[in-house]
C-alpha cells in the first residue's frame, strides 16, 4: 500500500541530511539519488547502458572541448529539492571552476533501458523545473533519442517541457549549446 493511500507522507531529506547519511555509510553498496527529497534506489547498470553512456559522453567531450566539462560518472547536479545523478552532464566552464556540485547544466542526458517512464516523467519535470534548457533521453530499447526543450511552468505550478522531439537512429540533432554541431543518434547507441 502506498503512502498516499494510507494517508502517510514520505519523509523528505534535505541535501545536508542526504550527504550526511552517505558519509555515515548508509548507502554503501547501493546506487541512490535524492529526488524531491526522497532517497530513491537506482537500477543496476547493464552493459548496453554502460556503452550508451560512454559513447554519449565521449562524443559530447569532443563537441564541448574547451568550453564545458562533461561528467560521465553519474555525478550529482544540485537542484532545489533533488540531487539526481544523470548519466551524462554537460556543464559550462571547467570542473575546477566549481567549489561544489553544479546547480545547472547546458545539457542533461539520461540513458534509458529500464527507466524510460521515470526519465520521461518525473525526471523531465524535475529538469524542466530547474530550467535545464536541453534534456535528452537515449532510449536504448526503441533505439531513439528523445529531446526535451522549452521548459515552462504550467498554470497548476508544475513544470514541463513544451517541446518533445524523437529522433531515430538515422537522424541527427544539435545541442542547444552547440547549434552548429550535429550529433548522429546512431553514434550514441550501443
């Protein structure tokens, strides 16, 4: 039975509490991230996911060399009430320019083989609320790249992307932060 059905509310952890629990070893041997204050266990990583992450990161590292750094080790981005660990993150400047986790990015990429629904709903809303202008989901099962752009706030206060595009393996897309570049979807897929 869910918390909503029982009237119970989940406990929301602050960023400080979340990192303190990590320091104390509560998450040893687990892959977790903080989403809307809740600590969520992440799916195990399969080989196609690893290959998709690596190919995407390497291509983006070449594309953004000298102007941005690409995190490909699931490093957190510090958002209002969340500390998601995207598969690939393109952050302006050099990593040495930051004294803590970045709070924004030029491009966030999630590689999805088992988490497509979560990546296209909860995570899309979270990144839109943070004003991330360019959010990509590499859908390994359907061999396509979903591109979310134009973050906005709806009248009900929730955030969403007004533009959602799908590119198949034969197509190319340009990151908003590098509009003259062309990324072939096939080059990202395992």
